[in-house]
């Protein structure tokens, strides 16, 4: 039995989520709902929920503000939003979970299932750290990213990453400290959330950090040599755009 | 003799070809006969022509030119440079004899160039000598010296002593004429030495005579007398009356100056008789002058007067002769200067013409550059305008595409459907519909700003769209999507929702009005480097013309799609197309797009 708290400033959204959770096969107890950050803070202290369903937009404030005002976070967070591109990107960067409104019960079930598989609450706290780091850090090149792996999550500075290499549904990540991490996401997932001015998809199976390209060697598509001396083939159709980026 | 008699006592050792050779009539005739016999235009004829012209130099110089011209023509035709050079030299000789120094110089110069080309030293030295003579005549002493020095060098190079002596004496004469006696005497001494070595008494006599003249002018009467005596003695031995007369006359003159009138009279008498013999008028005058002063001194007044009269008469005739030649010379010089002036004028004119052409060319280039610049600016402006227009078209089309996908009909029809489900209390269906509707709306909004998305994602959206419409049509709509094997859906890029207006058309104007189930069949194929969508429905066919409202809605979406395909065709430089055709049952739409791959 997991205790859930719902934070949303619109009553009908709360009602819908309540209804969906009640009819869900997962055993969830709703300990309350609140519409403001202040109420939420009190409820969290009082009820110590295991799951917090948190709306991104709360009147003039955001769900992120609530999290930043808490001393410790010992619960899982699932964000809810109807349409907020930038917030979604930040959430994805931290590998936190989210539901799009109106919430679909299949997606809710998926989210709850993932939650059950979570190893420890420590990871939730780490992911939220990543989120805050990225909010505080205005410098685009120094973002932290939570990378979902088979074992759990790996937090990493984007500056640390030299390149991504696709392996069907997995992605290998090669870092400056010569580590290799295998993520349980496709290369497309990373291409979408990472800054396109920092990382470039040179090939179907390769996403590279532009800062670590040492040389480009001409050819049909040519190839690039990275700072760790690996040579990466460039797809013919990506060549022009790559050269444009390198010149800029 | 047109040659000016400036150096009146100086025996000049110049030699034109056959200069002293008096022409003999019989020799001329025999040459003429020989020439007639040899009509063949070859080098032998050239030789004969030149020889004949040369024989005619003094007797009939004007006749010589036609022969020389023929010799030149034949030589040029045969490319015989030596013949050409010899002919030019003879032409110079003819002009020289006719006192046409200008043309003579010209001919000699040409001959010189040719002789240098064939490296004939003999020829070259003779020409240089003649050039020197002419310049000396024209008092162009610097050029005369230059030519004589060259003449000296060539004769030394050939080892021809006689020529060398001539060159040295001629140089000496120039120096003496310009009163540089020191140089003059030194050259004469060199010449004298060589002449003695050669045992050429004529040369020795002439040079000694010239040396004496120089010494006389240097105010060394004793030395001069000594040398004149030597010259006179030697001349007598070899029987050269010219030198003898000149020397004796000079001895008389010097003695008269030294007031040895008796000696002076003796020498003047001897000189006079020889001068008379050879018909040297000037020298006769000089002799009379010496005699006049000698008689006067003796007190023979009548004899002195008579002698003086003789002197004056002869001097006047000489002077008039001299004046005539001086006049000719002046005229020549004037002509030469005029020609020079004309030539300078011509050079100036040509320079001016050249400058005008140059300025014209520069102006033309400047004009062309300016023209190009203006043209380029206009072209760039047009290009810019075109690009701007194209960009405007792109953004306008993007906006319209979004509006057509999110068209109000679709939105309100969907909302009506939800309302309908709720009123019928079919909450589950309403919720299902609503979730799908919001997912589609979100996807359309997200993709509307993308130029292209992977084919698989686009087809998922189409699928979702058809599911939504199927719910509204109470599941009387079925569909099937087939992708060819040789297409990689996740690596093929397509403009988002390009098919949507056609499918909407098929559903609402084809299948909805139809009794019974409808079917939409979507096939995606690859044709070369084009991607082809084929959409078949089995609806009622295209709307009739009077159903204006429905038609306009359908054609609006299609118009936008057409516009989108145009833009794509323009960007990819490949022609895309849309084809709508009626079938016995339903409509077929074919859309062709440039195939674009992600990797």
C-alpha cells in the first residue's frame, strides 16, 4: 500500500486522477490533495506520502518551487502537465516521470509500474538534485543529466560525455574519464533532450559532443576523430550540417 | 666632286669601291652584254647588276638605281643576304656620289645590319668607313669618330693593315679638324708607323703630308717643313702629283710666312706648275698668293699685282664652288632636320594615339566594371526579393497547414461527439475519445514547427487520427497501411501530416455519406528517388460541384498541401505532384514527394 498526495490547482484534474487511481489495479491510498504550495508543504510533513503527483503549473508558481522549498525529499515525484515543452525537457533531463493531461489510464499504469520497480528513494532525491542543478546553472554547456541504466540511474555532467553509440534499444555512453555506461534508452531519446548546439547526430548510431571533435577527414561522408582518438563515420546526409556546425 | 674641300691640303685616304677607278666605256659595254646574256634571276645576275652599277657610279649614277633595285628584289627572293648587303652598299655609294647624304646613310645602315647578320667583316668595315665619311662631311664628328673607331676595330680584327691605316688616318683627320692636334698627331704617328711597316709609300707620303699640316697648325714650322719636304720627295719618287703639289705649296706658304721669300717663290713655282698639270684650281690660287707676296718683296710690283689678280680670280671660282657645295650641305642638313622633325611629330602623334587608346580601354573597363556592379546589385536585389517571397510563402504555408490540420470543423465536431457520448451516458467512450483527441492535438502542435518527421511517427499520427474519426463514425471506418519492404520508416523523413487533408476528405465526403462500411487503404512506395503515397477509398466519390461548402473545405486542405509540395520540390530540386482520380467506387489520391532520408 502506497500513500499518494495530489498537488494541482484545478479541482477537475484532482477529481480525474483520484478516480483513475481508485479504479487502478495498483494499491494506492490517496492521503490528500492540495491546491497551493503552502498547503502541500504542510500535508507532506503531516502525511509523509510515498508518491507526490505534482502539477507543473500552480497558479503563479511551479511544482519545482515546492520541491526547492522542502528540506528533504523522501518520496517519488510524478509530474503532471498539459502542455509545457521546457518543463518537460527539464523533467526528462532528470529522468523523472511525468503524465500528460488529460491523463490516460494506461499511461498511469505504466508510471505506477515503473515506480514499483524503483530500487530506492535515494535515487529520486538524486534526480531532483539534477533538476535543481540545471535550473540554477544558466550555462547551457554545464548541465547535469540523469541517465537511466539497467541498474538504476547514473548522474553525469554533459561536459563529461564524449559520445553516444546506439546498440538497438540501448545506448553506450563514452565519457572523458574513459568509462562506458550503457543506458536503457535509445539514442533518439538523448538526441531529443540534449542541446543541439552541443551534441550532434553524425550517424544513425552516433551522437557526439561537438566540443571533442579534433579533426574531420574528407571522404564520401568522411569521418571525425574525437579527443579519445576514436574515429566515427559521418553519414553522407549529415556531412553538410556537421561542417556548418563545426565552422560556427 | 661634290666632296667639300674643307681639308684642303689634307690627303684623304677614303676609298669608295672603285673610287678612283675611272670608268671605261668598253668595260661598261661588256658588262651590259653579259647582263643581257644572263637573264636568269639568280645570284650571278645580282653580282653582275651590282658590278655594273658600281662601274656607273661616276659616269651615270642615276642609271645605277634601277639595277640596284633589281638586285635587291632578286636577293630578297632568294634570301641571299650578302647580295642584299652588297646592293645596299652600292645604293649608298650612288646616293653619296649624288650628294644625297641622307639616303646614302639610310642605305649604308641597312647594309651594315645585313653585313653584321652574315658576319662579313670585310663588307662591314667598308660600310663603317663610308658611314664615317658621310658623318665627317656633315660635321657630325662624334658619329664620324664612332664609325671610324668601329671601322678600326673590324680592320684590326681582320688583320687588314691597309684598312687599319686608313681608319687611323681618318680618325686623326677628325681630331685635327676639331683642333685636337695632340690626339690627331698621335693617331697619325701610329698610321705612319704601320704604313712604313707595310712599305706603302703612297700611304707614307700622304700621312707625312697630313702630319706636317697638323704641325703647321700647331705652330711648329720647322717640323712641318721637314715633314713636307719628306712628303714631297716621296711623292715625287712614286709620281703622286697631288701629294707633291700639296706639299710643295705648303712649303712655299710656310717660307713666305717666315719671310724666306726667295725659297718661297721657288717652291710656289714648282707647286704651281704641278697644280696646273693636274688642274687643281685651289692649289693654283694658293701658289699665286705666295708668289704675289714674294714678288712684292722683290719690288716687282707689276708681277705682284698680276699674281694677286690670278689669285683672286682662282680663289673666287674656288669659293663659289665651295659655296655651292656648302649650300648643298646646308640644304641636306635642313632636309635632314625637317625629316627628323616630321619623324618626331609622327612619334608624338603615335604616342598620343596610343594614349588615347589606352585611356579609352581603361574607360571601357571601368564602364564594364560599373555596369557589372549595377547589374549584380540589381540581380542580388531581385534574388533577395525572391528569397524573401519564398520564405514568406514557406511560413504562410506552415501556418495554413497547421490551421488545416487543426481546422475548426475537426475541433468542433470532436467536441460535439464528446458531448454526444456524455449525453448518452457513455462515459468510457467519451473519455477514450477525449484522451485520443488530446494526444493528437498535442502531437499536431508539437510537429507543426518541424519541417519533417520520420515516416513511422507520421503514420502513428495518421493512425490516431483515423481511430478518432472511426469512433465518431461508430466503427464503420476500417483502414490499412502498407509500407513497401525497401522503405525504412524510421529513416525516411516526410513533411508532417501531409496526407491528413486527403484522408479527411475521404472520410467525410466519401465514406460518411455512404451506406455501409468504408475502407481506406494507404500504400507507401519508393519510386526511384521519390516517395509515393497512394490513398484509396471506397466512398461515394468526389463531391458534386453544387456542394460548395464541402468542396471548398476539401480543396482548401489540398491547396495547402500542393503549396507544401511545391516548396519541398523547390528546396530539393525535384518535382513532386498530387493526383486525384475518380474510380468506379471511390477516389484514389497519389502524392509524390522527393525521398528524403535522415542518414
